[in-house]
């Protein structure tokens, strides 16, 4: 039985990949700064830059990256 090797990538690299993909749709992934904002929108959220409004709340960056095909099956986010 062969074991699939995974390549670690940094969280920063993951966020940059996501934002490059979202930029084509005039959107951007942001990290909430401050307890109150994080309570309202979650740790990560997506902003629609054309409307200047929150497009997605409480986003999991790894799930979003897989959905956008910017994180390959052999890659994992380093802790």
C-alpha cells in the first residue's frame, strides 16, 4: 500500500492563492481583527469589492481553497 505524500504550504501562501483567485471576481478574503468583528463575521470573511459589502461569513480558508482549486490534494497547510 502506497502512502500519499503531502507537501506543506504556509497559511500566508494559502491566503495569497485564494486572494489571487478571488481577485478575478472582485472579491477578497480578509481576517477579522478584534473580538467584536470576529464575533460578527467569523475569523475569516470574504468582501465584495464592487459592492463594498461582506459576501461570505465565517469562511474556512482550506475549504475555500479546495473549492477554488488553488490547494491541490497533495498539499496541506502547515500548522
